[in-house]
């Protein structure tokens, strides 16, 4: 029984880190003359960054089906910039009084733990930061932003690159946009879309072996806080382990 519990906990943590892991170069696009609202989603990123943002905070609900288990966990990520695409340390960042960890590149993440194996419950979504590097201390309640919905992935668990692949779920609703991802190849289309086809040429660069496909409907809202242009987002990540051949 102890081994089963340990395996289950490790699985939860792995799924949490899959969603919340980040790299500065992947997340912050270089876009000249940014417009007020565009969102860029570089390949390999599930947390889009509006091009005019001083900071972006994401609340994430992730659902996975692995070896008969269906698991939902709540994670969070935060990115703060100071006039450039470089991420900066803004002190302690928390959501619902739960502190996020800061990585070496100054990205903030929250992942499940032994005391919170399914992560955050998001009955509310109150963000706070103690402030640093041009960002003043703030609190902001983003609870009014509703999570979009998305059903489980219905596509096959085998991706044959030479044939292309259609990534599908039954329904998506309440989203601004929906991101579809196979490995590190992604497309972002309409918030109501529940299907996206990838051509063989688009998949040609994927490595053969085990990978993950994701459908990620998301919503964003903008708020000016202490003169900074912050975005608060909510997304639902449905993922499926696949074999790429």
C-alpha cells in the first residue's frame, strides 16, 4: 500500500511540473511594436504571454488520464517583467496565501506537495506579491474570472507522424482561445474550437517515443495595478500520454 501511495504522489507531482515548468526563452516572445491585446504562444509553452504585459499570473486546472487514473490538480505560474522581456524577482508571490517557488530564471511556480497532493482548489483566486525590482507590493482578487471548460481528449494514443494527427475533445466552452499541443508543436485557435489537425510536415521534427498531447482552453483579463499592466489568466489543461511513431 505504501508503494502505491508513493507512486501516486510522484505521478501527481510529475503532472504538476509538466504544466507549470517554464523557460524564459520559451515564454517571452520578442515582438516589435506590441499592440494592446495580442497573445503569443511560443512552441512548447502552455502559458501565453500578452506582448504588452508587465506581469502575467496563471491559475491552472490540469486533468490527466494515466493508467486508469483520472487526476485533477491545481497549479499556478507567474511571470514579471520590468520594461524588457527579461523576468525579474518581485519578492514573494502567492495565490490564496500559498507561496509560489521562484526558479533560477525568476519564473514563479506552484506545484503539488505531500501536504497538498492535488494542489490548489481555486475556490478563490487572490494573488499577492511583496514587491521588488520596479513592482510595488499588491494584492488582486481574480476570482471573478471563470475557468473555461474542456472535456477529455478523445484522439488516439498513437501519433503517426507520416499520417498527420487530429487532436480532438468533445467540447470546449468559455474560452478566449484554445491551444492544441503535440509534444512541443502547438497551434492556438478559436476559443470554441474542439479539434485541430496537424500535418505530417508539422509533426516531422518530433522525436519518436512517449510524449504528451494537450488541449488547453484559456481566458485572460487585464488590470492596471500600481501603474503596471498585469494580466490574470485561467486555463484548463487536458492531457493524454501518447506514443509517437
